[in-house]
C-alpha cells in the first residue's frame, strides 16, 4: 500500500507539473504572440518614421540642390521599403505554413493560422501601398497572384497540406523571382532618376546613407531576425521532439546575442519590446523551455501511470489469494467440527447402551437425567448435521457432562452459523468480484475489439496514406535540412561580403564592387548592390564635376562683383567731393551777391540815370555768364554720366554673361543685371536732359549775341561813368543771385546722385558678399564630395578651400 500511495502521489505530481507546464507554455505562446504583434507594429511605425525622416532629409536636400531628389526619395526608397517589408511578411507566412506542416495540435494550429492570416493581411495592405507607388505598381498583380496560394494553403487540412507541400515550394520560388524583379526594377529606376540629381549636396547624401537609409536597413534586418526567432519558437512550440526543440533553441541562442548588441542603438521603447521578446525565448524560462518541461512532465506522468497500474494488479492478486485462503480455512474448520460431533454422538450412544444395561432399574432416572438430554443433544446434533442451524434448547441441569455437552454443541452450532455466514459473505464477495472481473473483462474485450477494429481501419487508412507520403516526407525533410544548412552557409558568406562592401561604402569608398560570385539565389542581390554602387559612383563623379563648375563660376562672379563694388565706391567718393565743392561755391557766390547788393545801393543814384543802358548790358552779361557757367558744368556732368554709362554697360554685360553661365544659380545675378539695366536707362534719360540743356544754351547764346549788339548801341549813349559803374554793379548783383540759385539746384541734383550711388555701392557690396558665400559653399560641397574615393589610385582625397576673396581663389577637388 505504501508503494501504491507513493506511485499515486508521483502520478498526481507529474500530471500537475504537466498541466502547469502546458498552462505556462500556452500563456508564453499567447504572450509571445502579443509581443510579436506589438513589436511588429512598433517596427512598422519606426520604419514608417524612418522613411518619413528619410523623406524629410530628401526634401531638405532638394530645397538646397534640386527638387527632383524629393521625387526620387519619396517614390524609389518607399518602393524599396515596401518590397523589404513584403519580403519580411512573406517569410513570416512561410514560417507559419512550415510550422502547420509539422503539428497536428488544434490549439497550436489555430494560433499559427491566426498569425498567418494576420501576416497575409499585412501583405495585402503592403500590396495596396505598392499599387500607389509607380515604381512597384506593375509587380503587384503578379505578387498577388503568386501569394494567393499561400493564403489558400493556411486554410487546408493537415493531410491536404502535406499532399500540396510541393506546390507551396513552387509558389515560394515564384514569389522570390517576382520580388527580385521588383528590387531590380526599383534599382533601375533609381539609376535612371540619379541623372537628375547631379547638383545634390554630397554631405546630405552621405548623411542619408549613414543615418536614414541605414536606419531603415537596420530596422528591416532587425525585423527579419526577430521574425526568424519567432518562427523557430513557434516551430518548437508545435513539436513533440525534444531534440528538435533543443536544436531550435540553440539556433535562437546563437542569433540572440547579435540582436542584444544592437539594443543600445535602438530607441528605448523599441529596445524594451525587443528585450521582452528575447526574454520570452530565453533557454531558462522561455516558450521552448516550458514546452520541454511539459514534454518531460508528460514522460514522468506516463512512467507513474505504468507504476500505478502495476501496483493495482499486484494488489488485486493479493486480495484474490487471501480470499481463497480464507475459504479453505473455513471449510477445514467445518469438517473438524463435524467429525467431533460424530465422535461425541457415538460416545453418547455407547454410554446410553451401557447405562441401559447397567441401570435397568432406574429407567426413569436415566430417562430424565440422561436419555432425554442426550436425545435432545442427538436431535440437535442431527439437525446441525443436516444443516438446521436453529437455536439449541438446553435440557437438563446446568452442570455435569450433559450440560457441558450442550455448551459444546451450542458453541459448535454458533461456529457453524458463523462459518455459514462467512462462507456466504465470501461467496458473495467472490461472486461480486468474479462478476466485476467478468464485466470488466467483457468491457475490456469489447473496447479492445472495437479499438482493434478501429485501429485496423485507421492503420489501413494511415498505412495507405503514409505509404504514399512517408518516403516523400523523409526526402523533403532531408532535402530541407540539407537546404537549410546550405542556405545558412550561403547566407553567412553573403552577409560577410555585403558587410564588407557596406563598410567601405560608409567610409566613402565607392570604387569597389562585389566581384565574389554569390550563390544563384543571392546573385541578383550582388548585382543589385553593384548596380547601386555604380549609380552612386556616377552620381558622385557628376557631383564633383558640377562642384568644380560652380566653384569656377562663383569665383569669376565674386571677382567681377568685387571690381564693380570698388568702382562704385570710387564714383561715390568723387560725387561726394563734387557735392562738397559745389557747397563751397554756393557759399562764395552768395557772399559775392551780398557784396554786389551793397555796391548797388551805393551807386543807386547813378543807376537811375543809366537804367536803360544798364538793363540791356546787365541782361547781356547775365546771359553770357550763364552760358559760360552752364557750359562748364554741363561738361562735367556729361563726363560723369559718360563714365557711369560706360561702367553700367560693362556691369550689365558681365552680369548677363555670369547669369547665363550660372544657370539656375544665376537667378540672383539676373536680378542684379535687371537693376543695372534700369540704372543705364536712367543714365540715358539724364543724357537726353543734358542734350536739351545744350539746345537751350544755343538759344541763350543767340539771344546773348543780340543783347551784346543792343549793349553796344546802349553803351554809346552812356555819357557818365557813374551810370556805367552803376549798371555794372547792378548786373553783377543780378548775376550773382542767378548763379547762387543755379548752383543750389546743381548741388541738390548732385546730392541725390551721390545718395543713389552710395545705395548702389551698398548693393554691390552685398552682391560681392553673396558671391563669396557662394564660392565658400561650393568649396564646402567640393570638400564633401572629395571624401568619396572614386579612382583606383585614390587613398583619401583632400580639398583646399577658397583662400582669397579678391579673385585669386585656389580650389582643388579630388575626383
């Protein structure tokens, strides 16, 4: 009994451990599924945000260089992202379908089908996004058609899945070909569009490669690695082979450290979710660990069940043996009592005969004391002998041999009654046990017969099915294992080659391509990488040439702008000096006018006598003086205007030429050329006004000649010297006033011209500063582009920035 109790306790403990492990395994599977969905959503969001950040960086680069880069990044890179995500979801679907082929557990199959359906929904959403992208829209119908079989496959029964497994491989190969064509098309479009981004800032391109594109690639690689771990965990959760589960756990443990190394580079929320997923697959308490515990507990439970069954059979045999021994003992006791009773009866009969012979004289006494009790004893004994177990009535006294005989007979009767009762109970127990055994044996026989019949039928069906599929399954398993090992080796070689290429690319070395031959399934990846590097090298070379052209043109523009600024400064300085001299001349003329007014008052009386002649002479002298002064001033103005017109024409010519050379970057100089042309127009108008003044001066000269003739006639009529003096003084005063007014007007015009010239000088200085800034930016662009190694004999190019703002720039660009 102690052994049975221990075995039952062990069985209960094993079953409890199995149920607990299964419960924890199901919870771990549910938690892993939830974490997988959350992590997938987080990764999707991160990839979307990374793609959006990449798009923003592209927009920023486009605003600095060319709007076509925005179009390139928004369409081609997004197409690449969608293709990578599609591949990842397709890999998850493939893993789920492979796990469905390995398990018959309904709960696990339900979870796998739900996961595969969710992945299929993601694939459909990605296909919709790819339809909206012109670079990948043409591949959507073929991808949708090729992936339709996988969507149908996850809904099939286990038998149909095994039968149609070879069609699944064909569908996956078709999907791989279509997605490879999509990647090739995206790269071809990228190469075609790269010719429109020649003026792109090389620093922005480097930042995109080292940050945004690398971020998307790292996230996609992380997504693929995590889903690979998830697939292995699901395959292990569906398996009942502990060795296979240990092998999957080993593969997960070999991949987990690489993912943990990247946690420090991930955002905190994403790193936390990745850590939770890794924790859910750790070898101590993860999903596969609980699965192994459940399998071990199930094995222990089976051992305990066998032990309990053995103990129950042993105890049943012991009970049957004890029952048989009890029945035999009771039967022996009954035979002994019957023999004793018979001997006692014979003894009593002898005694009665002797007593009858001896005590013939005492029959009554003998009858009363001996015969009647003995008859009663004999009757009771006979009744007992025939099985009458009624109660024995005592006859005679309480003491003596007869009384003792009655007592013995009573004990004998009681023993017989007890014996019969025990025999009846034993017989009933034996009957019940036999009936129970027969019933159990009959039920067991019926169950075994039914089970045997069902097993025979099932074995017949299974044998027919297994005979058709066993060989194929073994071949597929062996081929799959060999293919998995081969692909693992191929993937390792491919990853190492790509890592080396990307390392060189991140250091700016765009010379080298991957010449090592990849396996056939990865050859397209190598060709795509080489095509991308070639396209990037072409873009960088064109960028280098463009940077040199921009720097050369900006140097010429800065030199011309600086020369123009210096000339404008000299013109402004000359105009300032002229304005100052005119101001002094105005003061002197005003002083002379005041003196003439005083002299005119002194000879006022004389003026009245010679007023007629004085007026004529004064007008003649005033006209001639005005003509002389105007001619001198006009000569100066014409000289200045000619100089300005010459400089203006030169500026307009230079600005137009430089604007034509600069192209898009010369729009600002086109504005400057427009302003210069406006200045030339104003100079032309001033020249026309000067021509008008010259014409008026001719008329004044004619009028002056006439007045001089009249003055000659008047002078002959002047008799008195005082009148002549008065006339001269009056004419001097009038001339001085007119000179003062004319000089004031000229001074105002020169001041306005000086202000305009100073404004032009300030504008030219700003233009010069802008041209120098453009030259510096071009030097910076060339320096950044020079970081790329383009030729086989380049080690690390260097750049010398612009050293002089006066036109002697020294700029070198490694190409």
